């Protein structure tokens, strides 16, 4: 399980940096880097909110979209036997492979 935290609606991945004995948060999906450090969860929430505000303010000031843009397309390479298995699962559920994959990916991303 990846340790994550949501601050003001934006997800951040949390890791531990043993070199400095602090937890590090890094926001994901932003159009640039915004990280923060703290010794505990409360500190991470506080420092994360500050870091995110500074990032958003800088984007607004510079006229930059703060979130990455995505095309909606990506290539997935899987072994042929897995391709066959997921195709069978899609057909069995009465869906196209694309629709089935979208539903499975959405479900996995929300956990």
C-alpha cells in the first residue's frame, strides 16, 4: 500500500526520509513540483497546505495551469495470456475491453 494523504482535494504520496528523520510529502498530478516535510501527520497536513497554496499562488501569478493535462490515451503492454484473460472478463460482464478496463482502473484509483 502506498501511503498517501489528501490535502485540499489534492493527493500527496508520503514517504519517510531516514537521512533527515522526517516524513516527506509530494503532491501528484501537479504541473510542477510541490513537496513538504514534517515529523508527524498533523505537521504534514499543515506544511502540505502551505506548500500547495504557495504552488497554486505561483501558478496563478504566472498564468500557468496547476494540474497536468492528460490526453485520455495510454498504451498498456501485458503478456498475451493476461490479455486473453481480461478480454474474457470484459466479454463475460457484457462490456467492451475498453469500458471494462476504465471501470477497473477507476475502482483501483479510488482506493
